[in-house]
């Protein structure tokens, strides 16, 4: 008689910046694993927990009542030790000791670099893209982005109300260090006159100020300028606009407000599908891959191929913002 197959043992962690929908992905992984008779170990605080034995056994009840919650029940942290070869070998050693058949990493590009290093050391990995910045070029969607832009849009709507009452110019900084996707989407959905993003580094304060003056001459009583975090200088720009135009200008930095709150239906749906498919890949021994959403379909790519994809920026959305702001 053939001996029974040993149940697979899956590790899961969330790493880097938190993103709304991470909990939905964790829930999908754990419950799909339970259905398929696989065991799940959760590592707390990302790679930090893997390196220091901060782990919990998880089952279907472990993930009750979390699908609607922002943040991550497994907590997250940035781990400098994981950037070193010694730290990577230590993490791979722990996976071997714990008999982890595959490690699911939920996070962004930095987290996937850690996953790639582990895969080269013999640890099978699956990546689930979760970052509000939407800055993983191999996929059209990352968990948390939809919630972040909805949070930003709602905040901008409120700012526009009071800005209109006082005939102000509002300069609103949204998140996005090296990528302007949040700024572009918030600008388009919030009716902004200008979006300053890292992909268009040649902007000048004089041009923005001139636009504010021209808008006032056309009868616009309030202006909205959205600035990506990676551009910065938000407070200084507001002061300069007021000093040179006489128009009251206020700066608002939304910051981590955009990361929080209950994930949208879109984020919950994609996170659930990706969590489910991650376990499917492990069951089929299709390992060392990243889940992606491309051209309206969920699929996956080998991790090295996925991380080699370079982002391509086009001005189409920015030009649309400018046309609609006339």
C-alpha cells in the first residue's frame, strides 16, 4: 500500500508597507489551504518574524472577521537583516528547519526581492502583490491601490468644499514615493487642475503659479493641485503661490490616512482571488512565481521574469487631467 502523502506546510507573511486588502488575501490563503488539507504557519512582522521565530499556527477560524479590516493581522515591518546574504541564508535555514514547503510573501517590490533571494537558496516562494503605490510593473493591479485612491478622493472632496467656500487654492499631497499613480488617479477623480508626479520631474513653480492666476482670471474661484509624496515641497509651494498671487493657499498632506480603513470591494475581490490562486499554484507545484492581474485576467509569472519587467510611463492620463481642467 502506498503511504499517505504528507500534507503540505505553507508559510505566509506580509512585508513592507501595509495595504488594505492584505487581510483578505491572508484569509483566502488560510481557508483555501484548510479546504485542501494543507497546514499554514503565519510569520509575524514580515521577514523579521521569519528570522526570529515569531510564528503562529493558523486555521480557518484564525482568519474569522478580518476580510473587512485594513492593515494586516500578521503585522509588518521592514527588515534590514534580510538585505544581507547572512540574513537570507538564516531565513532559508529556518524554512528548512520548519519544513516549509512554500512561502507566500504578500508585499511590494522590496518584499519580492527578499522572496527572490530565498528562492535562489532553495525555498519555494509565491508572491502576492500588495502595495498602495501600484509600482510593480509586471501587474496592472496591486492590493490596496483601489482603497488608497478612494480614501484620497474622499479627502479631496471635503477639502474642495471648504476651499470653494473660502476661494482658496488647495495643494494636496498624496502618497507615492517613486510612482505617481495615486496622484494621477486622485487628480482625475478629484477634478484637479494640476498633478505633480515623479515621472514628470521638469515642473516649475512659476508655471503652476501662472496657471492659478489664469484660472482666477477665467472666473475659477478655487484651484486644486495634487502633489505626489515623491515630489515633495508641498508646504513651500502653497506659501509661494500665496505670496506671489495674493490668493490664500493651503497645503494638506494626507499621509497614512490613505493606507487605513476598510478595503474596497475591488481590493477584497482581487486579494481573495490571488490568495486562492497562490494555494492552487503550490498544490500544482508551480512555484517561484508572482501572481499578477494583466489585461483583465489573473495569472502568474516566474519571479525572476516578473521582477525584470520595467515600468513604462505615458503622459496620457496627465494630458487628460489638463484637458478636463480647462
